[in-house]
């Protein structure tokens, strides 16, 4: 006997068993459907690109983690996110696109980071972005917020909150405080507030050179609370710096329009501690949390940026977007028993012909059910009745239709609802109606 | 100004503009939906695997074309098809799977072959396979045939024919002729018949050592014609070799059951010249052609194999499957004007608020339409009416809803059907009904 190769996959990579894969596809499908409902069009860029193109902007960690290699004469790499390919795409195809350009992309990205729970080297991201030519109305920030909210309503994995802020408020506030030069450091420290607590934040701020008076103002700022309306009012009372006020105006507009677009009060909360990556976002920023599962971290983040593709083009391309790290989210949902991963079939009905003589009747029934749009599996194997029902049990199908001699003769099936145990003798047409009504 | 990086993609790789991408996704969606309707469950394996695993069976051309590189200590490669990962998956997860295991996978594969029209280095394949443990009923060959037929009915790209054969017929026939040792060579030559014609085929066969009497028999065999029933009868009359007869029995059963499963006579034709790759398929084989576009080559091919994963496991895993090379098919359909690539939006409705004062009314309308399941875009930019309608025209949306001062006051929209030019003043609810009925 020849030597066998051990079947295994790379460390940090993942593949799912059928029940999980089906649940994963259902979530992915809901995200995609919602993105489309908001008018985003699909995009699918190459998995592999020129390293020079992908790394035009990157550096540091990204460059270390990228899967990069030489193929013939080309220095190539697997994409590490969906934003860089979008930038390249928009710069490259600018004359052929209509702006604002609203696209979604649901694809895998690759990072060779140290594998850890819920962090994969190959992972799905579900991104939406709206890109403007030269300018992009603020209303699109609300559109993206509304799309995120609609996605998490659709996913139905519990209450969620989109925590929204505007970075102009922060930078206006700090320049008003006379902390202009320290803005980046101070904001990075405030960003850690939810993780390290108020006391530790204070210590770090003092270390940065923040004085007592400034600290008091920062505290007052961070402690602003109440409804979104009350927060906006408190902000207006706190500071009258021009940039600050502009940021508050933007935030108010975005929040109001997002509500108009259907985002419920409970699902969107102004949170002045949300900062996000410093050098990218310039206005609206958001993070999304599942209530009671804040330890998941933000399950959908994004914001507004001034310049998407400055590394490829002189065209000014402002945009706003958001991204769901689906592979990670799925792992978290599964680990916490928040999704059904019991069903190992996409079929609504499983036909069990009792013997080979009933195969033609089973074929006819399958044809009728499938034509009616019912996902239908047939167990064609000449196994015992016990083996047949074991297959039905294992796959977790909802309806089993037994076709024996008498059923075949009458042109009927014995349809059993596997949940209720109810069993009826019906025609294929009746069966399809029962199944579709379920 | 800093140096710009030229935005471009790798040679042989492809990405689509929105109109094409939307058409592509529609086709992909139809294929997936049909596969699921036949009870196939989704599978998604890693893009990157150990080279040793991917190349366990491969050799020759495949090994030369594969994207292979070193990542840290691992010799890794991008998958070059979806069959090898399936083999590895089934061998690896054997105890956790239910058999027969019916899976579909719609994913990209990678081959660094010389780029040419319609041949890409990154390409989508849409595969279905049914894998049995130890054994797999012949009926699954008919299931796969029926699934292929249903896919091409669904795609609605013109008449198509699944050309079906059984390799046991061929090998039985040749061993009966006393050409056993030459079987492989003779079959390879016959495989070329549709391309090189009868005369050239004869020449090559004679070169191989086929004598006059044998040539006559081969001719009689190749010329068998008529309906599927007539062909089966002619085969039975031609030869009584045991393996041959077994193959004819199988072919007859598969064809009959496939008809029972809804495959129309015109869509499935026994074609004794279909051979396919020699060392893989062992029974049923099929190729699919679009009538009038036979130059596309086979757009969906597959067949029965005895041993899926012999390189990874001692378990016997017979299977039957088929594969659609979607990237290539899409390019061919587009080049021949066989698909609509005019629509640049997934939205059924585009809302045009006349000014910023109408943004709240537009938000409310968008929310109503989207809640009713209507894909809806809103043009939020403060541009001229002309610019707004230009955007509507360019994206090819079917319904445009203008919201001006009076519409907003009345809680209505001016809904225009862009195809008929018909315009009505309706509520958001009425608009959603009109759009959904369209």
C-alpha cells in the first residue's frame, strides 16, 4: 500500500463542518441581502495583487503579517483587507464608475498573525463603503449607520448598540484645551478608557503632561451622559471651539438622519469615548457591540475618511464605510451558543424510497417538490429502514417523506413532520404546500 | 506631491465593473440556489493549503502551474481546483460527516497558466459532488445530471445538451475487440473525434495498430444514433461483453432516472464519444454544451469516480460530481451578448430628494421601501436636478422617486417608471407595491 499523505490544513486556517457551514452561510446571506437592500453593489477583487500596490500605504505590523511571495517575475501578496483593494479599484476604474460609488464586498483576507482563539489567518470581512468624487454628503454617514443597524436586526443575535462619535469633536475639544500637540497621544489614551478604567486613564494623561484644569475638562467631557439629544446639548454647553461645534453639528445631523432611516434609539448611542484608528478617520466613527457580550469587542466598526486612494491617485475620494469581521463574529456566536448549528442539511424535505422499485416514484416526487422551490434531498442508497431514518435523524431535516409500495401505487407520500411527529398521507403537491407553509 | 503607485492588477487576473459584477453575482446566485434545491450543502475550504497535501496526486502541468511558496516553515500553495480540497476534507473529517455526503462549493481556484482569452489565473468553479462511504448508489449519477439540467434551465442562456456516456461501455467494447492494451490510447483518440473529424481519427487509430475489422466495429460504435432509447438498443445489439453490458445497464438506468427527475429528452443525449480524463472517471461521464455555441467547449463536466481520496485514506470513497467553470462561462456569455450587463445597480428604486429640506422625507420613504424588502438607493448629494437624473440614467434603475417640497408636504413621492416613462404621485406604501409587482 502506498504511503498516505496526512489530510490536514494550515495552522490558523479554518474550515467548518456542514452544520456550522450552513449557519455561517445563513449569516453571510443575511448580511449580503441587507447590504443590497441599502443599494450597495457587489465587488469582487483579486485575492492576489502586486505587493507594491497592496503595501503602498501599509507598514509595520501589516507588512510583517502579509503573505507575500515571488511568482515568476512578480512580487505578489494575498490581500490583507478589503479597503486597500477598494482604493486601488476606485483609482484604477475612476472614469467607469458612477459616484457616489456604493459597494459591498464579502471576501476572505489573509494575515499571517499568531493564531489565537477567534483570530484566523484567513478570515471573512463584510465591508460596505460609499465613495464620493471630490465630495460626499454627510447623509451617507447615516446611510451606513442605518445599514449596520439593519444587518444586526436581521441577524437577530440579541440587542446591539452602535456607538457613534465624530472625531472633529475630539480634536476641536483638545485644541480648545490647549492640548493640540498632544491630541494624538491623549486620544489614544482616552480610547483605552473602557478597558483600563478612569483612574488608570488619569494617571496616563498626567504622565502625558495634562494639567489639573485640563483633566477636569476632560472628565466633564468623558462623563457626558443621557439620551443622544441630551449629549448633544451638553456638548454645545461645554465648548464653543469652531471645529468642535462643526463636529457636534455633523454628529447631530448623522444621528437624526439615521433615526429617520429607521435606526431605533436603543440601537444607536453617542459615545464620546469612541476614537478608532487615528490617521485614517476624520469625522464620524462607529463601533458596534452586542449587549451583554461587550467582551466580543466591536463586531462592526467604521467611519468617515477624507481620502481613500491618495497613494494611487490625485483625485480626492472621501468616503464612509463599515466592516464586519465575520469569521471572528461567527466563532464568538458559536462559542456562546447564540446560533443554531444543529441542522446539517439545507433541505426542507428528505425522501426515503423504501426500495429500488420506488425510485421512479421518488424521482417524480423530488421533481415536483424542487419545481415548487422546496429544497429536497433523496436517500437513494439501498440500506435498511433503520439506516435510512438514522440518516434523516443525523441531518436534522424537518420533513421526511416515506415512499413505500402502497404510497407509490397511490401517487402519495407518507409525510412526517420530524418536530411534531405528525404524519399524513399526501400527494407531492400537498406535501410541497405543507412544507412551504411551515 | 508624493510618488503615486500605479493602480493595476496582475496579468491573467480579473475584476469586473459593477454592471458585469451584478450580472455575474446573479448567475452565481442561481447556480447556488439550484444546488441547494437538490440538497447539496455548502462547503468552504481554505484558499491556502500545504503543498504536500494539494500535490499528493497532482503532477505534470498542475505542478508547474500552481502558486506555491514558503511561508515561515511551511511549504504552501493556493488551491488549483476544488476536488483535491474536497478529497482532503472528506478524508480528514470522515467520522463527522454523514454519507452520502452531498456538497457544493463555489470558490476561486488559482493556476499560473499562460493568460489567454477566457482563461484566468484566478477563476470561479461551481462544483457539486456526492461522496459515498464504501459504496454509492448509481441513482446519484442521475441526481447530478438532473441538478446540472436544472442549473442551465434556471440560467436561461439558451438550449443546452448534457452529453452523457459510461466509460465501462468503452472499456468493455475495446477489450471485446481485443484492443485491451490499447484502450487508453484508442479512447484518447476517440475523445478527439469531435475536434479532428472522422478521417483524422481513423488515421490516428491505424497508427496505433488498430486493424480494418476493428476499425469497422469502432465506426459502427461511434455512428450509433437516434433517440436515447434507440442508442441503448443499438448498443445491446453491438456487443455482449460483460463489462460493456454492465455499462449499458448503468447508462440506461441513469438516463431513465434523470428523465424521472425532470431532465427533458432534448437536454440529455447519450453520446458515445464523450470520454473525459482517463485515469479518474470510472463510469458515468458527462459534458454540457450550449446549442449553437459548441465552440464554448463543455460548460459543465463531470462523472463518476471509484476512489476520491486514496492519497489520504484507506477508506473507499466513491463519488459522482460535476463542475461549472464560471469565470470562463461568464466571459463567453458576455462576449456573445448573451447576458444583460446594462444595469449598474441592484436597487429597484432610487429616491431623489430635491433639496436638503427633503432629506427627512427621503429617509422615511427609504425606510418604508427597504422594510418592504425593496432594494432602495438614495441620492443624497446636493447636486442639480440634471446631475441627479444623470445618476439615475447611468445606473439604469427601474424606478425613480422624486421628493420635492409638495411631495414631502403630502407624504408622497413622484414615482417614475424609467422604462415606460409613466409617472404617478403615490405614498411610500403604494410605491413599494407598484415596484414589487413589476
